[in-house]
């Protein structure tokens, strides 16, 4: 509303330049009379003024000018409309009013038509899409003060009105018997705030006293005064009022009492406190900062101080979360994410957030990345991982990685403008790449009642050469070789202690180097087959076969000549080998060696449909089969056959299947033998070729997902503010998968799953089946069904249902119901989880407007299943 007074002032002042011609008698022409005042340096206007009315009257003796009958004045983007606009030059006043008119109406008592006086042409001030209305508008262009009788206007997503609006300066306005609401029912709003006096300082602040909140016509809450700033596009400092409730173990509580400080345009601070009657306090603080194009981040922490008299226990806990991202230069970036807790069970004891309670580890890392020309880059990383179940901690301090990318050994000569492009030779496709990794790691592992500390450090180098070639125009041939060298500060030596008759080891400190290498060559091509089905006119099928064969070689590095393994003879006389680099940071030393031939065939089936002048192309399904044969393996040289099938017949429907088959027989005990089924096939016996079993199913899994959505009747109100508030309002009813992503500031708050209500209905379903027969004696089968349904039951009722059902056990693993009711300018929802370890119930009703959504009433069940209630509001 503050913007209207400022624009209204500019428009009325500009009317001083109206050049109205003098006349003693009123013109009675029923057509609209129009006039225009052009912009000039004399009148000081920023643009032309256009005005029109059915009657122009200029009374010289009374020094008044009257525009009557659909009077309208336009200046820039502002328009003033009224049945009559009067300018009193003697008293420097301009008045816009409605006029009475007689219309014929049917008398309900007699049923006859009678004439009734009806006011029409109420003053309207329009600026863009904003409109201010009233019964009478008066403005003094000498004192620059004005008033509006029983005015009403919209500002942001609220509606303001009052018996009397007075403009006492260019930036100050008063409203008497003021009303404010976000309900668009003009005559009978569902709720409103009333105050006796309200003062507006344009684009600065609003002060109202006293203020009473009404639901319908019933007063429900009162405050002696309210003050809040109204700077647009700015954050505002203020007090955060708490929620209240009760807990079975900690008594009554107040949660969220605090203060928000908008310190500057670059950072803000929020401090909150939770008070529990029977235990103590939980303090929380959040700092956010953002300097555009340079850095952004947050710092969030908590401290718990609780004393339980009933059990005589004390709790002193804390946690800290750090996030920082900074662009140091166009080629250098720093990212830091840290999470630290004083005890492993902190979130299980104090958080109502399901995601945080299920969290079993926390991670912290800092990464500095520098890129150079081409594909070269260097990365420095520090990280820590803590397991909240076992309290095991591992740290990397630091990990420095360098990646050189592929570089041609012989550069291709540049093209000549005269002779054209230079010829390409096979050696121009010789590439070399280098990568390096320096790492220092330490860990703390719980052992009995103490911890074991381990440390390791090393430097790994890898050089790879490759030469992809195109042979015969259709065959891709790519030989490659790699050399890996690892430098370590220690190795573990193993020996058999005859006195204790057990294996012992010791650490050999010093410089140690390990060298590994491998060779490989691969060949691949594509074969296309096109056919036209006779029974499907206008359909063309294409089958793309992509066979690939590769050969790889790596020696057996457990051989004594490499000196990477210790050979130990135990008390039974058997020789065992142990890797000296078993605790290595990068990888274990390969054993047995590798001389393998890998096969894979990828089949892509595609379809093209011609319909008149249009055609559609899409993939039907993709089927891949792969296996390998390793001559170095002592037994079972042929690996299992793995096959996958992926199909997306439509964008909303997908099928994925994977199967593993073994070519080896089983003995009577169900153990796999080193004997293939095909060994029993005799070429001379045709019957054995067709009746013999060649493969045995080892595992099978299938997933099918379907997503549907549509528009049914009763989509509800499509007001953007309503949709936004239903998604983000209040206490975080959020993500589609049922587990809301927790930000550092809400890690102690309850998460309340709800579906999206942006469309009338949507359904996501999936079926998952797996059959594992690696142990034929005890196969493991799993069959799951998941569904996520959101729909509009009526125009205002919306329901979300999410379930996870075990079809093997025939029981629900989890269920979530959310019932949402659109109450016009209010909204209500119920979130209910009836089964599972996190049974819960949550109810909330709140004002829908984003500026008032913290005015709410909520009731929820805690971790113990008991209900607690709270009411929240906001005070600026």
C-alpha cells in the first residue's frame, strides 16, 4: 500500500498542469470528451497527461473544475478513475467520489420493479497490476496531504484497508480502524488483523497498536503493538517466537526461541534455544554468508546442557557443521564440508529428524582443485570419516592427486593453406598419460575397551600408453600398456613363530618400491541389420550388434622373483603366502596373474515408425552379454556369463533385468565343480547336443518402474503463492522420496514426508525381484513393491500415500499417509506413519501466505509415540 500513496501523490500533483477551458454552462454531450497535456519544460511533467470524461465543467467564480461521468486521468503508468473528479483551485484540493444512480430492481416483498439508488464509479487508483479503491479520495496538493475514506488495497500478498487513510507526507501515512488479511474474500475474510491505529513509513516500517487477530468475527489473539520493517527485497532482523509442547521424559518445553540478525547483505546470523522443563537447554546457532561469484558457506553448531534429576545423569553434547565454497581464481576452487559430533549417539538421542537418526556415519573433507591448460589438474584433499555405529575413524591427511590427461607422442603436422590438410599417420595416434597420487592415512579402530591406531603413507605413479587405430574402415583396434610404481615408507613382513606356533609379523621401515604392469589389446566393431516386418506397415526395425574382444596380460606378482610376497611354512608343513603390502593405501598386490580373453556383445534394437510425413525413432531395448576366459586361473578358467537387458518403451516406463549363469556343474552337496556342462557333449551323438544343459542360473534380478500423471477434475486453486506455501511452509513437509534432505539448521527438527501437489494426480510404482542361488542349498529370494501416489480427492482435499511392501513376507515395511486440506487462505495437513520403527503422527494448520505461515497450530507424536502440541507465530 505504501507504493500507492507515493504514486498517488505524483499523479495528483501532475494534475496542476491540466489546461481546462472556461465555460459557464455545463456541456451535456453524452460522448466521452478527451484532452491531452504534452510534456514540456514549463509544466515539469515527466510525460503527457491524458484525461477524459463525459462532462467537463470549469466554474470560474467558484474556481472549480469538475470531470464527471466515467472520469479518468492517465499519467505515465498511473490511472485515476472515478464517477466524478473535482479540482478546487481556491483550496488546493482534489476530490474523487462515487455518484448515486437509479436502477430498476425487483422488490422481494411485492415482486414489482422499483427504482433504487445505487452508488457507482467508486474511486480507483491503478498502477500496473495494483489497485487501490475507496469511497472517497481527497488530496491537498499544496500541503501534499490526502485521505481515503474506507479504502482497500493490495500489497505483496496481503490486503490492507481502513475507515480512514491519511497521507501526511510524501513518505508517511496513517490508517484508522485498519484491517489486514491475506484472504481475498473482500467482504467477509476468513481471518484478519484489526488495529485502531496504523502508521506507514513508505519503504521503511509499519507500526500498529493495539492489534487483534480475528478468525471470522471471533477475536482469538491480541498484542499491545506490532512493529515490522517493510523494506522490499531485504532480510529483516527480529525475534523468533518459540513453539511449545510437552514430552513424557522432559516435561513441557519451548523450542526455537531466538533472534535472527540480518547483519549485512553478505551474511546473517540466527541463534535459537530449546528449553525443557525437566532437563535443561539445547542451544543452536547458524551463520550464513554469500559473496556473489566469490564465496558462500555456512557454520552451524549446537550445545546441549541437560541434567536429569530422576536418573541423576548429566548430558553435555555438541556438534558442528561447516560448509564453505570459494572461487580463488578462474582455474582454482576450494570446497570445505565438515561434520563433527562429541558422541556417536548424539543424533539418536536428541534429533527428531528421521534421516539424521538413521545416519550411520559422518564425513568431513576439504578439497582444493587447480586446473591447467588442456586436461591437466591437481587436487589436494583432506578428509575424515567417522562410523557412528562402531566409532571407527579414518583420516586422510592429505591426498594429493595429479592428472595429466592424454598427450600425443608425435604431434600431427598443421594444415597448409596451399597443400591442404596434412596426411595422418598411424604414429600420430600414439598417446601417453600420467597420473600420480600422494596419500597419508591414519585410522583409529576400537579394540575391546581401547583403540588401535594405524598409519600409512605412500606415493603412486601410473603411466599409460595407448594407440587407437581404425583398420579396414570398420574395425577399431586399440593396444595399450600401463606401468604402476608405488613408493611406500614401510612394508609388513610375515614369519612363523615356532615357540608360539602362530603367524607373526613386523613392520619393516624404510623406502620400498613396488612395480606393477599390464598389457592389453581390444578390438570392436558394429554390424547393422535392417528389416521391415510384413505384419507392421510403416514400421522399420534396426538391429545394431556391437561385438568386442579384448586380451589382457599381467604376470603373477606373488611369484618369488618379484619379492612382493612372503612364503611361510606352518606347523603342518604347508606353505602359505602373505602380501607384504597388504595394508597398502592404493591396492593389494595382484595374485595368480592374468592372461584373459574378454568377450562382450551388445545388441541394440531400434524402431522407426512412418506416419504420413512424420516419423518417430526410438530404442526398443538393449541386451548385453559378457564373459571372459583366464588361462592363469588354476581352475574354472571360464567366468560366469553375465547378461543385462534394459528397455524404455516409453519415457515413463522402464524395465531392467540382469542374469548370471554358470557353466559349471554341482556335486551332491551343492558345491561347484571344475567341470563344465558342455564337457559331456559328444559331437557324434546328436541327441546329447540338444538335450544337454549348458548353463545354470546363479542369480537373477528384475526391476520395473512406471510413472503416470494426469489432470483430473478438482485441481484446486492455482494460485502460485498457495502452491509454493503448500510445498515449503512451516515445519518442512518436503521431498518426494519420504526422506527430506536435512540442512544443518534443521538437523534436530522432525521431518514430515509429503507428496507434491503441483498436479492433480501422479503415481510412481516399482517392482523389484531378486533370486540368488550362489548357494543352491539355501537360495535367497526377495520381492518388493513400492508405490507413491498423490491425487486430489476433491477440489480442496489432496492425499499422498507412499508404501514399501514385502511380497515374499506379505507385510508392509513402511507406509506414509499425508492428508492435505486447502482452506482457502489457510491450509491443514496430517502426516501419519502407522507402521515401522518410526511410527508417528503430525497435524498442522497454518495461514497459507508465505509472510504469515508461521502463524500455525501443530500437534505431533514424539519418538515415544506420545502427542505434543505447539503454536507458533512471528514477531518482527
